[in-house]
């Protein structure tokens, strides 16, 4: 208590008295959070920065980030972190900090993240590729059947071409009709092997080649199978 029996008006807190030194109450740190970008198409990778957090009478030593999408919170010594929002939605990311005495920030800093759904787009793939024979004689005809599927969310509304290659050599192409979202069409191509060398040949079918349709994924259009060519066929 203070002198002259005055009322004790000291607030709650932890105190250390050393000789005639004054007794100070620890001041709580204050969290501050920024993010970039805060809006974009999912999957959206966001960089968070809590370096604006302060502690008036000490230092900030740990940062706890919560991303608002159901993933686990992360506590670390660094004020910066990246996080990817895989699904579309509005999320509130938060930050709390602790100072060098273990005290937690007096506030919870937050920022809103808007991960947007991508627009509907087609996505053409060759879901299956078969050969009438995977072992043939030179001079045989081998018929390939490619199943071209639109696994996207919008129709592919124009006629495209499915290209067939032997390694890096283009064998030819087959017209492929428009394909609605979720639908598949079979495409066939005949390979006459009279000039083919003996050995294994990797035959690749590529949908929408050259590109006539803007797709959500332009890198997944191909599928391959191997055909072994042996010596001349018996006439």
C-alpha cells in the first residue's frame, strides 16, 4: 500500500520490486496484419505480414496466424508467411502475437481474403487411347481409338482436331466434333506401318491440336500407348 494508509489502487499484473525502483505494469503487444493479394481466383496464394505488430515496452517474439479456412493455425517467430486458399470463398485471416514476457496481444488483427471461383471453361483430355494391336508386322494397319473427353465446366462448341504422333513425327489428325461439358467422343485414326522401323513406337494422341479452344488446363491434352513393330508381314 502507499504511504499514509491510502487505498491500494495498483492494477492487476505481475510486479517485481527492487530496492527503491518503480514498479511498472507490462504493456500488452498490439497485433497488426496485412496481406497481398486479398482477392483473386482460387487457388489463391496469399502472403501475410505481421511485421507492423508492436510492443511498447519489449519485443514481439511470436506470431500466431489463423487462416480462416479450417486449416491449422501456425505459430512461428517470423512475422511473414504464405498460405494457399484452394477453394472459392470469403475468409477472415487473423493474427495474435506474444511479447518477450509471454503476454498475448490486446487485440486480434484480421484481414478478409476473397478467393473467387474460376469462370466456366472447357477442358479437353484424351481419357483413353487404344490400338487395334499393340504388336504388328511392318505393313499392317493399326487403328487407334482415342476417347476425347471434356472434363471442364463449359461446352467446347467448335470442331477441333485430335493429332496422332509417332514420337516426334506427326502421323496425321482426325476432326473431332464439339463436345459438351462432361461428355466424351471416340476418335479413330489408321496408321499404315509399311515405312515404320522395327521396334517400339510410342504413339501419342493430343486433343485440340493445334489449339482451337481456350481451356482451363492446356497441359493435359495427351495420352500415349506403345506399339511394337516386328519384321515384314507374311504376304
